[in-house]
């Protein structure tokens, strides 16, 4: 992850700020005008039940920090079912992210390098396996380089400036109505598979900034 310093580097502080979903990050997203889903991060079963009851929409669950369960299996985004609600009393062991499910037309992976925002459409809704989480089969879904609306890109850059970052991998949902909904940003997110699938010049932009920081 690269931060705005005199020399591009990987500072621990920014990793702590952005390394996992947080209220601070969602607060900044709201301040810059990004559309975000209703979300709660909690390990209180009663609080989570209230959130689910008041939402009136399907809810998805995401792991807060640990990407694998105790058996070593990857924890993908999943729908909160009645069966899972019966096991809700287990969450005091670790916080979870509970979020309203947003209907999708498709998704976007937006890799920001300095002043450049490289946007790739992900056709996650073409396969049943990837409707909730495209990472389940990320090499089987379709990718296409696309342009971002100017206002969305401007908000993303405002978010980056708020944290002093010059690199970030953003995940968005685009709804059937055309809403751009911000999910998360990874300040050290992988990008090479997106570049290989789309031809986007992410590596070249990174090389430019590392060799000439003034380009950022």
C-alpha cells in the first residue's frame, strides 16, 4: 500500500486505518458523498437481531478481519438465513459485518493509482456461484474496462485524499437503477488478474509513481 509521503512507502499507520472495514472508513465515505449500504459491525447478538428486524431487507454477513474459519476454509460473503440466525449467539467470539443486500446489475473493481482510476466491470450476476461474492470464482467471471461517471470518480479521489493514499483497490456495486454503491477499499489490494483480463495500464501507472513521485 502506498501513501502520500516524500517517498512512496508502505506505512503501518495507513494499514491500521484502512486494513479492515471500520466506522471511520464508512464515515469518510459518507462525508465525501459515496452511497453505502446500511451496515452494522458488532459481536452483540441482540444488537444484530435488532438491526436485521429493522432493516426489512435481506442481510448479508461478512467476516470482519479473519478471511478463513477455524477449519481453514475461506469466508465469503453469505446471506443471513433463519438457520444462521439460530447460531447468532456465537458471534461474541468475533465481530461480524452485517449489511443490507444490494441488488446488482454488475460490480466494479476500481484500482486507483495517484490521479488515475482504472475501472473494470465484473459480470458477477452471470453465474449463480458469484452473485453474492465474485471471489468464489473470480477467474470465471467476465471483465471489461469501463469509464466511471465523473462524479463517482471525484468522490473516490476525495476519499483517497482524506486518508493520504495514492493507491487503493475499490469494490462497488452498480444497481439495476444505476446507483454506484461503495462496499470497501483495500489499500494493498491485488490487481494483476484485472489488468490481464482488461489490458488496463495499472502496472505502468504504479511504475511511474514509484520512479517519479511527483506524478502522483
